[in-house]
C-alpha cells in the first residue's frame, strides 16, 4: 500500500514535469480522447448492451451514457486542434481497458445474459471511478489552466452521473448485491494493477520521446520507473492467488 502511495506521488510530480511541454500535452489529450471513445473498446460495450436490453428506459440510459463518452472524446480532440496539433498514435499498452481485458476477456464476448450486462456495468463502475480520480489529479496539475480546468469539471460531472447509470442498470436486472460487491472488488484489484502498468508504460514513452527536457531529470525518472516496475512485478507474483472473475 505504501509503495502505491509513493508511486502516486511520483506520478503527479512526473506529470507536472512531462506535461509542461506541448508534445506531452498533445499526447496526454490523445490518450484521454482515446480512452473516452476511440479504440479503447468502451463504446462497443454500450452497443452490445443496447442490443441485448429490452426495457426502453434502460436502453435510453445506455444511449445517453455512450453519447456522453463520445462528447468527451470530441471535447479532448477539439482541444488538440486548438493547440494546432493532430492526435498522436497510441498502442494498446496505453489503453487501460485493453490491458485489463487481457485478464477479463470481456470486450470481444457477445452479451447473451443478464449476468453479462451486470458484469460489464460493474466493470464500468470501476472504469468511471478511475476516470474521476484521474481527472481530479489532473485538476491539481493544471490548476492554473482555465481551458483545461473547465473541460475537466464538465467531464467529472458526467462521470459522476455515469456511476448512477451503471447502478441503475445493475438494479434493473435485480442483481444480488453481495455478488456485485464481490465482483466489483475483484475488478478493482485487477484494474488497479493494470493502471499502475499503464502509468509506467506512459512514463517510459514520455522519457523515450524526451517530453522531459532535462537529461538529469530523465535519469531520475528512469530510476524511479525501475523501482515502480519492481513493485508491480511483486504485486503480479501475488496476483497468482487472486481468483480471476468469470
Ligand atoms: Fe467520459
Ligand atoms: Fe463515463
């Protein structure tokens, strides 16, 4: 737990230094836009659920949720345009949901039962919570940038609404709350580790591409990245004992 708190502190410090360059900023917003829609895989989950559910009110919730994520994607893409740049190419090593799906295998599977919908909505709860946390952390990094702050505020408001959407859909299918809680905890553990790996991948990419200009700083962050990698590897070894959800 302590190692994770230190990692979070250094993530913040690192972001402050890497994102002061325009290239860093463009990459960050490319990645954020992609996580909202793009190739992250989240949008296809909405389509599958919308096809499966019959209830018009639930269908509508799914549609609104998807439209919100697409609007966020567009907002971040527009910001890149305002900067006079184009979105940067990304790999699956920079996509949280894709990394998580290596364990869960949920993105490609068809939705054929109420339980499939409950599982996806429980996973989305974890993803939405991560988005909120990430945007709140960014608010600390960009507190003097009015344009970024207002985008983040809007996104956070929507993501909080999405948590309610997810819970509404779960309730609609009369899910056993104890089972949902258990599933949620399992997803949370897996997501947490995937997120730490993602942060490390991004950090290495930022360093390889010299988003951090000072060479001494780059050496320092490489060293910190090495420590983070060791901690993640330890956690992965422990994870062997985690039950992998169905
Ligand atoms: Fe979003
Ligand atoms: Fe969301």
